C-alpha cells in the first residue's frame, strides 16, 4: 500500500499480502484497513498504524465467506468496527478494538449498503424492503416480527448500490439508476425507520446505457436510445447539446429516422411496441406490435418501416418480418415467416456486449428498394418487397451458425454475406450470394476472420472492408480487406493497442467521402485512420469513448460515437481535424499540454502519448513543441 504525503508528494510503501481489493480508514486517520479478497478463502483484513507506517494486526475470518467477494467497506463512525459485503447475500463485521474477536457474518442480502450517522445501524436495501443491522450483533432490527421495513406500494424504488449517508442524522439516500432514475430517501430512526420519498431525477443520469443512435440526413440531429432507462435523447449535432428527451418502451434497441427527418422510430424488445417520436415536439406515439422487435429499416420513399421479431411457438423460436405503414401507423396484417434475426438480442450480453449498430446489419435493403435481406440464426432470408414474399431462405452450416451482416453490390445482382459459427471460435466466412429471387444461392465462400460482422463497401463495388472483433490473439482484432473482383482477402490490418489492454476490437468501419481513409473505432477508446491505398493504419487518436456501439463520421469533419460505458455514457462528439500535441483537447498547444505531458512522462498510452507508440517520452515532447500554438 502506498501512502502519499499530500503536502510534499513523498511516498511511503507498506507491503501487504495477499493483494488488497479495498481500503478504508478510521475517522481520526490513525488506522488504515486493507480488505483482501483472496482466492481461495478466507477473507482477511490488514490493519496499518499510520503513525508508525507498520502493520498493526491481521484479522482472518475463521470460516469461508459465502462467495469470497468482499466489497464496499463501511467504517463505523467511532472507528471501532468495519463491515463489508461478503458475497451478495452476506455482511461481515470485524472488530478493530480486539483483533482476536471473531468476525460476525450476517446472511442478509441486498444492494444498497451504508452506515447510519449515530453508529448504531447498517442499512441494507433490496428494492421495496430494507433492513437495519445492529453494528454490535450483526442481527437485523425486527419490525412487527419481520427483519425488514417496506416502502408503500406506490413508491418507486429499485435496489442499487449507489448510496450516501447524512453525517448528522440517521437519514440515507440511494440513487436508483437501473430501470428507474430516482433519488430515494430513507429515515432510519430505529423502529420508526421508513422510506420517506422517491424523487425522479431526470433521464440524463449516468449508467443508463446509450446503445444506439440514428442521424438525420441533413446532419442536424441525432437520436440516441438508452436501453436501461427507456429514454431517447434528441441531440443537436451543431450545438452538441441535448434538446430534449422522449420516453420510449422497455429495452429499446433499434432506431431509425424517416427520410423527411420529421420522426424517429424506436423498437423496444421487452414492451412489444414501436415508439414514434415527433422530432419537433418530442411527443411520442406507441404502436403495438407482436413479439420483441429489434432490427428496423425504412424504405427510401418513407412509406414503410420494416422490422424483424421472433416468436416462440414451443418448437423453438421462429422469425417474422412485418411492415408498418408510416402514414397510418398501422401494421400490415400479412406478416412473413423468415429466418429469425436473433443478433439484436446478443448485442447487449456476454461477448456481444458492444457489437455495432453503425449500419442496419440485421435488415439490409437493396439499392433499388425492391429486396430486403434478413440476417438470421441458422439461415439467411431474401424477401421480395414488391410482392411482399420471402423468395429464398438459404441455410447456413455450423453448430450455431449466425448470419451477421450483408451488403448488396452496386447493381444489386449480388449479396455479400458474413456468417459466423459460434462453436468454431467465432470463425466468419464471407459468402458471395447471387440475388436471383427463388434461385438465389451461395456460389463462393472465403474465411475473413473471427466475428467479422462489420461491412463497408466502396462505391465501385470492388473492395469490401470487414471489421473483425476476435476475442483471441491480437491478430484476430483487425480489418480484413477483400478484393471483390478476385474474391480474396488481399490484406489484414491489425488494430494498434496503445495501452496494452487487448481491447482493441473494432466497433465499426466507415469510408471517408473520397474513400482515401477508412475510419475504425476500437473498444479501448481510440480512433484509427486507415490509408486505403497502403492498407495500413496512418493515424491513431485517443477519443475517450469506450466500448462504443455505433458511430457516424460526417463529410464536414465531424464524428459522433455512442458509448455505453460507465465512464462515458451517451453520444460523444469528435472533431476529425486533429492537432498533435493538444493533450487536453482545447484547440491550442500550450503550457497546460506541456505540463500534462511531463506529468505522464514514462507512462503507457493515454492522451499524452502524442505519437501513440505506447510510452510518453522525448518523441512526444518534440511533436508537442513542434505544434506549439493555436491548432489550424
């Protein structure tokens, strides 16, 4: 453990073992408590005397904790005891006045966890009901024979671990950020304890997971959807400000904007609705649909919105394609059976957490608007929109095959389809499919990499760029360049890893207007500019947007990235006119940037690593000094 003198900057170190997970201190600062989370058990504490900078004692639990997961240490106001979670269903209390006293383990589950100002109780919340544990015994206070008190039925509370305690009275507050965005206040006056109020805080609270966005054709507005709280943000791209919010359904996933830029449509997985948002008034209209929908596209004429959903008929899920009349807001009663488009489920769980929505990959319209492709599980559907019928359903090979993405050739005669086998290391093949109605077929296939589901084709239809999000070695995180004339991979472009995080997985690929540059954003918060003539990364820039889901780069040099991360959650605006040496990003290279670079000297990565070679050193300093002054 390192102790830093805040006046001088001097550092003293005290070795502890095993490695520490959390720490807290007594109010008088005389002791620091290190909470260890070893594997295997038992959980232990190291108590350090700050006067001598030596270990004062080690306390080890004589029994295993429930899940070996000590988190959120809470110090009693008088410094006599410390408590923390020990797994999601237990609290452990250690005595700091007698290191030989066995710790108390209380099997009381919950999320919100904090101590009261008078040092009598530990507060534990699990949504509607809460407990007060006695600091001395670890046992819950009894309310009418029950070890908890509950809020009224009409009070909105969602259990959450973001809590704060008043230092002068027995009152605590909990910020609910999942499903609800409410500040909940509890009075903890012993047996009179009760939930006082639940106050809405507004839809702009962090941690609500902005997962997708759509941009108007005139580049003036973006609509970002927040999947946990069920809100849509209308974002002014010129002023870089949120104009307003609109409530949508439960678990929104897909969003599109009508060609006339007047409305946005949001599909909602858990509420079986499509929300139509008026972009002038932010008023909403909900359209009831069958099943849980996600993928959605609108035809060029603005007549129909096509959306895919799945239904469970008891024999496994089946796919459906429906269309919504944008004039009447009525769903056509004739619904087509297609391959089930599952991937909109996968894109927020497990390995698929940050898959991209930068293109409508699940549903893809041909250039002439006559054909629509459904990328489904186990099969790939080709739909004739003129006759409103499925022309062909092409089966895919593999243990768990998934059609990931598709793109039409410029003349619509061919379709390029990315197909992944989950049980084959996420290996992805690119298929050449003839678009010939019911006679459509796969005529040729080549391997392109792992999780290669991001496709970008040049205007001539001679090159295809495939973003691959492999979870394995560094070479699996790449952009594959496919020569479509000869149908072969002509180059693999590995993604740089400036911070050595192994998170350099692409979240999308997009060509610049002149096709000289391919923009690629990776999950570690970097933007890479690929020279398409040389097939190599020409520039790398830190943009502070992690695990992004989608992005759009505009012809006027602006970019907008959706970031569903606890650190940056929402739409991040990026200026593509980069200025080397502008460490703080304020548009000028000056003394502030020099000091920031010197403070980061010798460190790996980050904005001070001006040339992104993995270390802040003299090379970065020379670039900064060479660009001194205002950026162009």
